[in-house]
């Protein structure tokens, strides 16, 4: 991996956490247009980010509040 690929990899990761500055966006876009390996890597990183973000949202949606936990526990047989 050369210097430009390392820099592009860092920018591809950074753009998931913050809006890149104009110059960073241009540099990343130009490099991705020329480098298929980095382009595939950036796409894979974006897919992973979307899956993980969606999983966190699903976890929150299925989290039970205390009242529901209590009702479930009351319905379970005692040992």
C-alpha cells in the first residue's frame, strides 16, 4: 500500500465520522477514480458502517423497558 492509498483509506474512514473538507473530498474522489483497490475498500467500509449502524438502531428498538421486563418475569414459572 503506497502513501496515496494509505491517505485515501484514512479519508474514506474519516468521511463516515465527519464531513470532509473540500480539498479532502477532491483528493479522495480523484484517488478512488484511479485506484480500483481503494474504491472497493471504500465501498466495503461504507457497507460495514451501514450494517453496524442499522444493528445499533435495531437493538434500541427491541430493548425492553422495566415494566415489560417485570410483566415477562411475572409470567415465567417459578422454580
